[in-house]
């Protein structure tokens, strides 16, 4: 029996899903740690990105911060936390993943708000909107596609990287990979890797749908066929008198 066959047999056993510290428990821990890390990153990165983007200043600092943050390996942060008061476990993993998630959210938020046309802001203010209303009803809606792209990128990266929690005594699906590697049971290790990959793909899909739903403007599903109306076929439409335009 090959390792992939062992992996699928492991995944098809209901006991491996429902027992204590089984797949469902590990999946719940994985999602909880990832969600907490992204939430912390949003609290830190969104206000800074909005402030700098609206002021149209600090672009160089944002680029430097993003590059430096991405250059620091998450595993190195976990190792540093292990010998610090932060210690081991899910808390250290959440902090490290939050640091990892800040750069894409901060960069995309900054670029999105910086790209809002100043004339649009002035027109909104001329209509009697307050600064807060301009931010919520105009600027955020225009910057939403880029902001949501940053959130999506950060979330998928965090979900995939959260497997490192197992190396510092944390939970999550990485424990299956760590267990399989330690016991040389490559079927369990492959099963864990497949679960993490499936979770990352599902997260990407859900966030793409969420971005599509929240982005203002006319929405059209990518897979939806365009109608075969006369205007789309290039056929001139008749006027009220019956004469084509």
C-alpha cells in the first residue's frame, strides 16, 4: 500500500475525525488561531493604512516595513518567542502569524486609499458629507477591492503557515504533519498536508466570493455567459419609429 493510499484510508476513517484531538478538533484549533491572527493584523494594519493613504504620505515607510516584515521568517519569530516570556503554544503562534499578516493588509490598504481621487472627496464634502461619512460611504467603497485583496492574501498565507504551531506546542492541523513525520508514518503526514491545502483553497474561495459580494458596482459572475442581446451582438437597435440607429 502506498503512502497516498494510507493517507486516504486515514481520512476515510470516521474515528480519526470525531475522537478527542482528532481531525475536527485540530481543524477547529487551526481556524481559531488563524482567525485570531488575522483579526489582530486587521486591528493594527487597517487604521495605519487608512491614515497614511488618506494623507498620501509615508509610502516609503510602508514599503520598507512590508519588506522587512516579509523578510523575517515566522519560524524564527516562534523560536524567539519560545525563549521569551511569550513562551510556547497558540499565543506565540498567533502573534507570529499576525506579524506575518500585517504587510499585505497594510500595503493594499495604503495603496487603495491613496488611489481615491481627491476630486471625489471634494465632491462628497460639497454634498454636505462629514469627514466620517466621506470615509465610510465614499473612500472605503472605492478602496474596497484592494483592501479585500490584501485581507484575502494575508488570510490564505496565515492558514497555510499556521501549521508551524505544532513545532512550539500549539494545536492545529500541523500536529498531524508533525506526528506523521516523527513516527515516519508518511500516510498521516500526507493526510495532514492535504487537509491544510484543502483548507487554504476553501479559504481562498470563500474570500473571493466575499470580495465579489462586497465590491460596489455592477456584479457579474465570472462563469456567467453574457446575454445575446442585439446590442452585444452588434445589431443596431430600432428606435421608436422602427428605424435602426
